[in-house]
């Protein structure tokens, strides 16, 4: 057997997903070498093609999430196009979708159907609340899952409304969870020859993030009621956001780090201070401790300077709270290609988040490009559905397939 060039070389994925959660799964698979065939639906294709930032009619959002994927575009109401896609599916290893529960079946590609067509296929679904349960039929996006999971209730000032964050934590996390399930199912198939259905939901993924809150509440018989506590954690101190002369830092000190932290403060004598002698004492006297911390931080010109001194010289877990503008320029992120530059022939060059998964025996960043809508109709359908290029072009002319060469 030939040695693969990348982790998922030889794995073929049929991707019905849109926006962020499902496309995260398939984007990571494309980065790992899988052949990802994106199915776009007429007339406009993947919804993110219209999302900002737009330049020359191309979406930076779409390019970021879909580099390395092939595109076929179909009229889902034309049975000829659905039949062609089903023939492609016979030669695929994985199907990914993130429609509302039941929608993929109405499109003709429900699990009962595709499993009969291709018993080795692994089908992965993402939804807001899961495929079953009282909430399953409701519409939902990232923040909706976070609300039901009790996550948003933990963000904000104690006497104010809950807050939410302005990035796709839940979508990306759920997409990554589905990737873990799919890769596990691929390994299982290697041993058994059998495909299977896997799913991940925003609600399950968010709820999975509770490290203290759920177990503390249930184990205490409800005595502990986790609550939002503004800039500081309700159960650990010091753990929170602190003001510097310029900017803010976040600090998280565990019990074994307390002596080093006291040295960083310039107050080694408080190691044995009865007010701060252990975790419960530090929580009870958090306000007094916070005053000492911000007094010590005030001698630094910037949050970055404070974080570097306490982090490098005293091994204290501390970080400056960087803006996006600062983060994209940080030398650590740049050196490790956590942020990287990509090029699109229409959009141009710009920076995007890099591949977060790293392998010692795989290329760091393959040279990938985002497809135009329907760009690979001929390539995919002639290779995997057994039709000629002339037949594909005829179906494009008749509207069963769609090809737009400029978006």
C-alpha cells in the first residue's frame, strides 16, 4: 500500500453542510487531505457566499470555510440531479449535513436511504438540539444552543443581563466534535467493514463544556447554584479580569501556583496570610485580594508588559486581553501559523485562522483554493456518476445543474 501524503488521503466526503458548523468539519477534513465534494443548492448555493467581508463579488467568509472543497451545484427539485448525486454517494466514505432534522431525508438522502445505497458510508449530522427530543424540531443557531445549555447564564455581571460573545464558539466546537465522531467511525469501519450514523448538536456540545457548574450543583444536592459573577469566577480566586494602567489581563491561579503568584505581586508575606490561606479563604476575601492585585499591576505601563513579567519571570498563568487587531499581529500566532495568509484569485490575499490540528507526518498547510459555484460539476459527475461531459453541460443548460464561474 502506498504511503499517504496526508492523514485522510483517499477519503471522499459528500458535503451538504452550510455556514459554519458543518463546514468546519469538512474544512478540517479537507486540510487533512480528504476529497470533499460540496453539494450546493440552486439558485444561490452555499449561504455563506453572501456573507461579509465581500470583495469583487467573493466572500471572505466563504473562502475561509471552504478552501480545498470541490463544488457541484444542483436544482434539488430536478430528479435528474438528485440521481446523479446519489451515484456519487455510492463512491463516498462520508456524508455530512447540518440541515434541521428531517430536511436531509426530504432531499432524498436520509440515513435509511443512503445506508442501503452504500452500507460502508458514515453519515454525520449537526443540528441545534439533536435529532430527537422535545426541542429537536425547533430552529436554532450557535447562541440558541448556548442559552439552553446554561452557558449564557454564566456570562455577565451578577446584577445585570446575561451577555453573549461575538464569535462562533459553539458552531466550531460542534463541527470539531462531529469530526471526532466521524474519524472514530472511520476507524471502526476499518475493523468491521460497517458504516454508521453519527451526530453532534450545539446543545450537547455546549453542555459538555461545564467543568465545575453541573457537577458542583448536582453533587451538592442543589446547594451550590452556579451564577454569573462579572469579571471574576464565583468558585476560584484569583480567577478573573484585572485592570492595568493600559488594558486588561486575565489571571488564573491554582493552589499550587499561589506562592509564585505572591512573589509576582511583590507580597511574598501573604502566602500564609489567614485571609488568603486556602481556596475558600481567598473566595471569602476576594475583594481585598483583588485590590492587592490591581495595585501591583498599576506599576506596569501596559497589560502586555505585566503579563510578560509575571508569566515569564514568575510562571503565573496570566495573559493580556488582546484585541483581534493585536492578536493577528502577535509574534507567537504568526510564528506558529495560528494566523496565516491565503490567496484567492478573485478575492485576493488576506489572513485567516490557521489549521488548529497538527500532525508530525502531514503537511502543515496544503495549498488549497475555494471553488466557484458548480465549478466541479464535470469533474465529479464524469468521474463518479458515469456520465459524459456533454451530458453534464446539457444538464447545466437545462438548469438541473448550476455553474457560476465568478462567485
